[in-house]
């Protein structure tokens, strides 16, 4: 079966004046459909760079990133934007919700960009908000929601376009531990529904919720292993 993602010798180097700073140094791995992977590593290990490349927010210096058979590393900016909006759902530590829009409008935004008709948008938004258990908060603004509720709405926004891949960058980083556990329960539910998730975290207990852990150090993969059930 074809992998959802294939990363081959992926590298990224940044230029700072006359200096070149390697952030990723020849990374290789594959992701199957419906895998749930935690990406870990110390600050400066390349986690954020890798997520930006996988999310088509940046382009690699070298190597290949193949998403559903398409070599994303070779695409134009417009083609990358289409993949970001249509195939990838993002969940950020800081939620990134529009403060003056209510939950429904925040979740609807990717569908507006995609040109989805109004009735179809309404159906998909209601479905996504129901999936995270916040139907009764659909017309509340972010300031009227708790931190955990805001993150649930951000997850609904990530789900609404039925993406191939969900990328979550420290999704519990701004939450207390109890609320963080609730958010991880939501991720478990959406993974059980067939979604593929790559999640960056510093927390070992969060990583243990995944099926597999990839650890980065100094821009290289230090460890890539499946988690046994007795480790969770």
C-alpha cells in the first residue's frame, strides 16, 4: 500500500547573513494512512522546521517530500497553498482563532477559501463542531470560551475540509494538564475515525498517546519506533 507520506533525504538550511544554519540534515521516514505519530526532540532539534515543511508552509533545501504520490518539494507557491487548504489540517498551540468571529465562522473559514457552497459549508461546519462536542458553543466568540474549548474549535477547523493529514504543534502547550488530557481524548477520537495525525510535543505523557515516536536531535532522526501497548 502506498504511504500517505514519504520523506527522502529531506534537508533545510537557513541563511543568516553570511552564515548557513542547517536545521534538517537528511531526514527519511514514511507515514501510513491512519498512523498517529508524536514528533519529539529538544529545542533546536528541527521539529518546527519539519512541521513547516510537512505543512507546506516552507520548502526544503534538498530532498523529497511526497504527499499522496505528489512530490510537494517541486510545487509552486500556488500549488502549495492549494494543498495546505485542501489536504492538511493545522492545530496550533496558540489556537489562532479570529477574535471577532464566532466558533461557526472560525471553523467555516477554510471552506470559504476553498469555494465550498453555503449549504455544504453549513453541513460540514456543524458536523465538525459536533465531532469535538461543542455544538452548544457554535455561536460563541473565542473570548467566551475556555482554553480547552478554543482548542476544540481549532481542531474542528482542522477537520472541516476532511484533510488527508492533521498536523498539531504543541496542541496542549497552553493548557493545564487536566484540560490537556481532554484535548488528547479528542485526538484519540478523531484518530479512531480514520484520521492521520502528526503531533509535536515536549511531553512524554502526551507522546505515549501516539502509536509511534520520532525523536529528532541536531536535525537528524535519533529514534523512530513504534510504541508497545504496555508503554502507553
